[in-house]
């Protein structure tokens, strides 16, 4: 498999977590923010990553890539359980991809590209408020549905760990307001799968 990715992209990090844990051999091509990589432009109509290519199959949606990893390499362990449990895991991924991460993206837009003096503080305040409101919903849902794993990462771990890690870097960490999520995230932060895949670059402008 060949994976085109950006280190700070949660959709890409999600895929890399799964590939790393299930020991899938792959060639990685890192793309920088704002770069128009010719292969990415050629393979994806949107010009975005991740893009996974395996034996001629081109996949440009992270959810599709995760399904492929589950079927081709993970023996179903990435999306485990019966039909209802698998549906719950997929619903959390969909929520994260489409809604949960939007406030964090608002914050990231300010802090990763601009010096602090140019940050839109109102946008950051609104993004922060909406981020923690989304966490309220997520915390209740994963608790009620018992979706958090602590050993073998499921679709939920691969989906949420990057969001939580980036939130911490951007100054809106998961904390004691959501104790179940906080304890879960702290336990995963020390595991090899997290340490080996986390971005090495500095994400926030300080000057």
C-alpha cells in the first residue's frame, strides 16, 4: 500500500494509527499544508489527503480506507462486534468526520497560520465553546454505548485520538470536565501506537 498524508491532518492520522497497529506494510508520502502535490492532484478530485493506493485500487475517503484496512488487514478487529456495535462505531466516525472536528478546525485556522497578534479571538472563543459543547455530547454517547477501548484500537480510537491530541496542541484539551474521555486519552497517549504516529512538527505560530 502507498499512503499520501499530511502529518497534522486528523483524517490521515486516523488511517496511520490503524496501519501501524495492524502492522500493514506501506510506503508513505508526506504532503505539506498548502502544497499541490502532483500525485495528489492526479489521484483525487478534491486534491486532498489521505489517499491510499493498493494494487491499483485508489481510495480518497478516510472512512473507505478504514473499511478496507478492517477487511483486508485487520481481520475485522478494527470494526468489531455484531451489526449494532459496528453501526455505533461507524456513527461515531461519521460524527467526528462531519461535525465534531469543525470547531477545532476554526481554532486551528487561527493558530497554525498566523502570529498571535493576528488571531481572531472571537473566532477562537466561539470555536472553544462549540468544541466543549460537542465534547459534552460525545462523552455521554461513548459512555452510554460503552464504545471506548483500552487495548486493541477500534474505529473509535483511531478516529478520536487524533482529534483529542490536536485539541491539546491548540489549547483546548480534554480535561476533568469529561473524566471518562480524559482518563481514556491519557492512557492511550503513552502507548506506542500513539507515540509512533504523532506529528513531529510544530503546529502553532508563536511569533
